């Protein structure tokens, strides 16, 4: 695993911990939600801009990402 891959893994772990704490979820519940909505792939693909943001902003961004995945037709209206 190279340095960037390690940085991304640490960032994803940070997001799981912070989101779980903010939503009062266990680690497993958070991972399940992230898996259901593709959050981990999003965090990995968009690591460069996302890792520079605050934890509060990241939690809000993940919430928005999940809501967009729950109702994909909402963007079309």
C-alpha cells in the first residue's frame, strides 16, 4: 500500500468514526449505511478535495450524498 492509499484509508476511517459519532451510530451501523449508499467509493474518489474540509462539513456532505442516493429522481424535478 503506497502513501496515498494509506492516506485515503485513514480518511475513510476518520469519516466513519466522525459520522457515526455525529449520528450516534455504531461503527458497524455506519459501515452498513456507507456501503448501502456507496459513500466509501465517493470518499475514495473525491479524497483530494474532501480531506481538506472540517469534520462538521464532511458529516453534512455525507448526509447530502446519502439523501441524493435515497431519492435519485429528486434531481430531475
